[in-house]
C-alpha cells in the first residue's frame, strides 16, 4: 500500500508544470516503447521484403527527401513557442491567429515546392544520385518512387502541425501516438505484402509515406472539431502582420533545420557514393540500434521544451535549474546503457537481423560515442530551444554544416565508413562547453549579447 500511495503522490503532488511533465513522460515511455519496438521489427521485415541493397537505396532516397523538411521555414518550431507563450498568457485569440497564419503560410510554401519538384523530377537521374545499378532498379521506377514519396512527405508536413499544437500545449505523449499509429499500420501492411507480393521499392515507398498522411488527416479533423475547436484554423483569422512573430523566431529554427539536415542526412549519401548502397544498410541499421537510447532520452526531454517556455515566461528560474540538473543526472544513466549496448552488439544483432547485416565494430564504436555526446548536449539544447535563445546555436550550426561534408569525406578516405561519425562526434563535442556557458548565464540572468538572443 505505501508503494501505491507513493505512485499516486508522484503523479499528483508538486508544481502543475512538473505533474504534467511526469504524466507525459510516463505515457511517452509506453507509446515510444511501442514505437521503438515497431521500428526494430520493421527493419528485418523490410530487408526481407526487398533485399539489403534495395533497402540501402530506400534509406538513401528517404534521406534525400528528408532534406526538404526545412521548407517549413522553421514555422513549426516558431508556432510551438509562440502558441505556448499565448497559452501561458491566456490569449486564446492570438493563439488561434498563430495557428491560422502558420497553416496558411506553410500550405502556400508546400504547394510551390511540390509543383517545382514534379517539374524537375522528370529530368533527374536517380540511378546516378543513389549509385543504383539499372539492373537492380530502373530509372523509371525510381522517378515514380521519388515523386510519390516527396508529395506524400510534403502533405504530412502540413498535417503535422496538429502535433506541434499538442506539444506546445504540453501534451507531447498524445502527439507521439500519431507517429506510432503510422508505423504500426505500415508494419502490418508490409507484413501482408511479404506474404502476397514480390518485393517492390515503389510499393514500399507508398506504404511508408501514405500511412502518416492518413493518420494525421484523421487526427487533425478529430482535434479541430473537439479539444482544439477554438483554435481551428480559419481564413478570417489569418493575419500576416503576426507572421513576423512566427518568422522572426522561425527563420532561426529554419536555418538550424537546414544545417541539421545537412549534418544528419548527408551521411547516407556520402557512404552510398564512397562505399555503395549495401554499406548504407550497415550504417543505417547500426545507427538505428543506438538511436533507441536517443529516442528513450527524448521521451524525458520532449515535455520540457514547452515547460521551459512557460517557466521562462513566468521567470520561474528555480524550477528551471532544478529540472535541468535532474535531466543531466539522468543523461549519465543513458550513457552507461549505451556502453552496455556496445558490448552486447554482436549478440543482439544476431537475434535482431540474423546474418543479413554484419557488425562493423569500428562504426559501432563511433556511433556510440556520437550518441553519448549528443545525449550530454541535448539537455542544454532543449532549454535553449524552449526559451528561444538560439542565435549561438544557429551560428554554430552554420559552421558545422560547412565543415561536416568535407571533413567526413576526408575522414572516410582515412578511416573508412566510420569517418562520417568521427566527424559528427568532433563537431558535437566542440559545442558542449559553449552551450553550458550560455545556460548558466541565462539562469543567472546575466546573459547579454549573443548569449541572450
């Protein structure tokens, strides 16, 4: 009984902001745990449906498409912070204006992008870009695949704004349900395809890309006619004068997104060009293995972005310091788990993907190092994002985007496939000290200049 009471007190006593974070973390552990399980299950299933080489082609193509994620001009993150600030001030009309304006701007941008892509796509040699032999997959099939994946990706990009609103309202666990459902439906359909059809890259792309669109469309209709009816986007609430409030912040996130895409998504392309699509599979599967720990830690961090926004708006620095300290302590537990996973990687790979993917221990070691450094760095980054103090992060990200590609190519020539992760680790390590300095200045209310923008 004492344990039951402790459990109840844990989720019912304390600051309202803290209780909301605890409930979201608990729910997210379940939801994202299922999501991670689906992600792990879908890898060997997909490889079996096609083959390791075609899987590498798919991963490289999807990485390229993900580059276009920056076309929201940072509006998603801008809406997240501005919507949370409006809620903290109980200005519901302003919140609705932010929602309506964001949907309007993003819809126009995405329509233009889709039109331009479909015009240009017919002239692109995807076989050359993906280093894929025509006897493995034809140029016509790759062109159709690219068009389908790109259009569906762009549509899901607009529809994902409902998850931004939920997250800004400190309900990230609920927002994560949509991604889980999209993956679950994809897993079920791909399993059916393995039993009823021959492997098809085009069919795989349609399944992967259409499920999020279906789930997000249904979710948007549900919430905007229910819980968030008063924030439902309308033409009359579009106010481009308020767009500057979204864009001034959003453009910074926009540039960081571009550099993030360059930083994270070029690895697969570099590996495909230097070592072939099959090696992309080795890299992708190994990275996904260690990304489990990044995903788990993000469960803890996600509720705090908007919580930091609210706390900072209300000048509650004691709450901020207490919770940042707790998150940093937890990060060291995650580091220990990453090291255990590195030791056990051979055994787990044999259980997970059998002999379809061989362990490259040098690559595994550098990915583990990268995940460790990213975990340590992520707490301060989450705080800075929440309080909209991202100019330093922006400047560092621009520098990284310039350095990462040539440095990765050089290191790959010197050390092989693991060169991409050596480059990534060096870059992340160099930012640790600067972000820690900025965090301490902000919470001490002594930040000036670049530290306070």
